[in-house]
C-alpha cells in the first residue's frame, strides 16, 4: 500500500510541468547569472513593452481607419491614419533592432560565465571524477549545454517575454473592446494547458535520451581520434565506422522523435485558433445583427485582427515552454556538475610550511579505486628524504598508485601518509603539489612548439632556462631543428622517446625538491638512457626521489628498493641486499638481464 502511494506520488511529480529540482535550478540561475544583470533586463522590458504598445495602437488606428471608410470620412483623414500606422511600425522596427542587440550581448555573457564556472569546478574536482566520467560528457557539457543554456536564457527568453507582453497588451485592448467576446475566446486556455503538459512530459524524457546519446557519441569520436594509430594498424576502420554510424543513427532517431513531438504544438495551436475564430465570428456577428452590444463591423474586424495578432505570439510562447522542458534537463545536468565537490578533504587551516627534506611515511595504508576491491591493505613504507627510493614489481602491483597517493591525487581509505611530522591531508594542497617534479608515463603534449611544451612546467621561465632544461634532457637538438613547428595533436609527430625527453626537460625546468619518476625512461633506447643517466643524477641530487620502473637495471643505484606484488610489500632493501635474498626481485632481475643479453 505504502509502495503504491509512493509510486503514485512519483508519477504525479513527473507529470508536473515544473518539478521541485527545476524550481531550485531556476532560482539558482536567477541568483547566479541573471540577478546581476537586472538593469539591462529592465531596459529590455521597457523596449519590449514599447513593442506591445505599438500593436495596441495599430489596432486602435486600424479601427479608426475602418470607421473613416465605413462612415464616409475624408481622404485626408485616411492618409493621416495610414501615416501614423507607418510611423509606429518604424518605431517598432527600431525597438525590434535594439532588443536583439542587447539580448545577444546578454546571451554571450551568460554563455561565457557558465563555461567559466563549469571549467573552474572541473579543475577543482579530484582525479576520481575523471576516472568515472566519459570525456564526451565533459566536452558536451562545456560546449553544447553551456551554449544552449546561454542562448535560451538570453535570446530565446527575451523573445518569449516580448511575445508574452504582446499577448498581455493586445489582450487588454480586446477585453476593453468586448469583455464578452474575449471571455468566449478564453475557452481555449484549458486545451492549451493540457496540450503543453502532455507534450512537455514527452519532450523531457526524449531530451534526456538525446543528451546521453550525444555525450556518448562525442566520447566515441574522442576515443577513435586518440587511438587512430591502433585503428589503422589493426585494420579496424570498418568497425569504427559502424560504431560511429550506429551512434549517429541513435542520435538521429531520438532527435527525430524530439522534433516530431515539438511539431505537435503548431497544429494544436492552429486548431484551437480556428475554433476560437469560429466562436468570435459567430458571437460577434450575432451581437451586431441583434444590435445588443453596440459593436459594429469595424469593431468586429478589429477584434478579429487582434486575435490574429495574438495567436502568433501564443504559438511562440507555447514553443518556448516546450523547449523549456529540454532546457531544464540540460540545466539539471549543469547544476549537478557545479554542485560536485572534490572528494579530497581540505584542511580548514592548512599548514603552509612544508618540510620537503623529511621522510614520506605510509602507515597502515588501505586504498582501493572506486568500485574495486582494495589494492593496498595495511601497507607501510618509508621513503627517506634526500634519498632515491625505487618501487618495483609486476604490472598491477600498485607502483603508480603509490605516486598518486603521495601527491594526493587520491586520499587513502584507512591509515595515513605523513611528510615529516605532518599528515599530508593537513598541508596546503596547492603548495604541497608545487613541491613535486613529475616525469610520468602518460605524458601530456600540446599541439605547440617543443619550447612551449617545456615551458608548461613553469610558465614564467625565461628562454635561457628552457634551453638549459632542453640541453639537460637531450631534446635541444630536436628543438633547434623543429623551431616553431607545432608537434601535432597530443604530440602525434613525436616518438615515445622524444615525448619522454620533453617530460624530463619539464622536470629540470621545474626543479622541485621532490622528484617522482614514473617509468621515466621506459620509451628510451638503452643508448639514450645511458647518455641521459648523468643528467638524471643531476636532477635527483640531494632531492627526495621516488622511482617507479619495470626496468630493474635503472634502479640498481637506488638507496632503497621496495618490491610489490598485488598491492603487498614483498621485500625491501638495496640492490645487493635483494639479490642476496634470492627472492622475487632477484628472479625478475635475472630474467631481465638474460633478456637483454
């Protein structure tokens, strides 16, 4: 019984034109983006009211002109009425030009502000959000949804207000002319309301499907573009084509259904309009024939003309409310995003002094990625300040995850990580992360020059500093030869080793006190790695350095080596100590050495 009542209440909520979240979201839009623009909105409202008054004056002058004709007026009177009608429409033309100009500015400002807010919040979120969110959803929200929301709140809403004001002004004049006929025309209102409720509910459900299909489609395109090398090598062009064609077909189908549903509105309004016209013609004709209301032919024609003027704005307002249902879906998506907070707990009064020469200590750390079993259970490690610590082990053992925890890309579930005497959660996050230079295996390369890609590590660096970093990373010769040539999307014109040397150059340029090397030389051939080792030693000298590598020959000189397997610490010690134990590290080292030989 209670379950049935709950389902009934939920169904009623879905059928309501404005649901509770919609009201909250609209209030938020008003407070965030529109309230501060109230003066400009008042100016537009004045202009819009002026346009509505033009229609009212047009009807009054038309009725006067008809009486001049029907009651044997003079040609001069007719010319005067015609000239005034022309003048007021010139005025309306000016008002119609000024209003869209202001609304276009308002729209562009709102779009810009929404995009800024989405991007700002996006960059505040923790890495876990990006692990679980499709790139297409993010791109679609920043590009399409922000643009659609801004356009609707700006230009579309201004047009709707203009049409609504026209309806009110003209309706007021028609009520003044004949309250009885206008009351008869109001019989259409329940029909319009019921039609909008039915169509609006259908549009909302279809818009949800369109938004999901579009974000998935953008994700598919991004995946195909990023993996084009693999697509070409494996000959999967036909598969990718079918995948994108199917996604395109789904969007086409959903958009067709959405537009078809929206297309119901004009014929419904036309049928209602025809019905109203029949009532007014019959009723007005009866009043004239019986001479019971004082209405004459000029008055009836003017009333009918007023109705004709009314129904185009009514149709526009109805279309606006139909579109509103789709916009409310987008608005809910944007609001839900902007309400997201980082899962990282930020200290209220974070410590500003960070002792970067102290030891990192992982104490009884338990951690697992969202939706997965814990990778670490009660893991304890000490990474000594000013020394080189290597973390090695087979794939999936948790090596890179340790670097993510050290830099607070994720927070531990249980246990804690300390730097010196401070829990890393109590440190100022921005200052803390600036303490790191990172050379990661997933290198971000922009479609710009090598120099500007290196500068990304420290945007205020001088050209001399950039060249020094490039020389240290042995990327300077390539930087000279390429000059100002961009590197292609995601550095597509570079080899893996060249990308890695850019990442190493960034680390030299940043020159932070803590260095994290995540497979820093995995894409380098043995000869290049040997040549760059001296530079790497300069980079890590007297700095706390954590090295993650599958190539054990590159960590032989580390002060401490930890061997992990399936998130568990198996053994630790220097290279020589681990070889003497003849455990898993020794077995892996021997296997790799035989492979090199």
